[in-house]
C-alpha cells in the first residue's frame, strides 16, 4: 500500500516545480482516474471474450484483442453495450491510457489526443460530464508553449503507466487516492479546507453517524458540504452491509465536486448508489 502511494505521488514530480499543490492535484488525480477507467476496461474485455488472463497478460495484447473485437461487426455492438452495462463506459482504442502513454514514450504524444479522449468520455456518459474540466491542458503553467506542455504531461503519463492500478484488490486504489488527497491537502495548507477533512476528524464523525446503524441495510448517508466525499465513504467502515449504502452529497465548488465523484467511483460505488449535486445547500 505505502509503495503504491509513493509511486502515485512521485508521478507528479514534473508538476511540483510549476504550480502549487492545490493546482497540480487536479492533473494527477484526473489522470489516475482516467487510467483506472481505461485499465479496468481492458481487463473486462479479456473476461468478456472468455480469454485467459495469463495469455493476455500485457496491455499491448489486451488492446489488440479489444481492437480485433471492435473490428468484428457481429461482436462490436454487443461488446460496447455489455461494457457500458457492467462498467458504465467504453473507451475508443486510440484513447486508451496505455496507448497514449506508449505514444509519450515514443515522443509522438500530442496533448490534443488526450483532450479528445476526455471530451469523448465526458460527452458520451453523463456520469463523467465535466469531470476532467480541471485538467487544463492549455495552461501556461504546464509550459510556455505546446511543446513544453507536451513534455510535462508526457512525463506524468510515462510514470503512471508503470503502475498497475488494477492488481490491487477492493478499496486499495481508492484508499491510495484518498492518501493523495491528504498529501495534497498537507502541501496546500489553508487552501485545503475546501476539499479535505482531516482523516481523524472524518473517522470520528463517521463512527458517530453509524451508531446504532451497524446492521442496517440500504443505509443512506447525506453530506451537504461533502468536499472530496471521504466522510461519506468512511461510514462504510462502520456498517456491516457497505455494498448497500446510498450516498447523497452536495458541494458548491465544482472542482471539489468532481473530486468527490471520482473518489466514490474509485471506491467501487455504483452510479445508481450515488446522488451527488454540484451546488450550495442553501438557496
């Protein structure tokens, strides 16, 4: 776990000298989230094709299988429909994280391709609408021109590509995500209040909320100022039926709202089990 945390955190090294933590967190967390969606899709493709994970043990092989299946008109529509039903999304092969990362390694990566990938996913599925808006690939802070910005993002892609975010069971990648949020909060100082509640405080509040509710199924939690969503997620630790919990939350800050949605998805919360709103609780 600590090894994974360290690897993920170090992937942002090229960003640290260019902007403060409250800004570069959006790039790293957004890219980790996109990698998770992409890598999870490839694993699911192998499973749906009823192929051996031992045979398709590299993302290069998995990607080729995916391309081959999509090229088969008798299979394509059913495959996409099943991916959307089971994962909530599908990604075009050219927009897969590992494909873009390989281009970065070969110095052929173009920022516009990553931008197209974000737009494609965000426009196809409401769940991801606006989720990558804060990954501003045109920001001058990434570099003074397109070439410099390309180099900066390529470095992050290459470092993240070396990390297997799927091999970890259960909430490990979600917990690593929360660890990063905590690290960014520590670096951001006063600016962190809008997106982070200290873990000890969050844990104590979750315990209080769950008193007498330990065995309750279909338990609903509501946070009118949810920040990154960590408090709601902590309630799962004190309920014996965490898979049935329903999450209701509001957050005024759009960047923080997106962070919460990504956090819940990475912890395996299904679309139908979350009702999150970007807006104030008093209107």
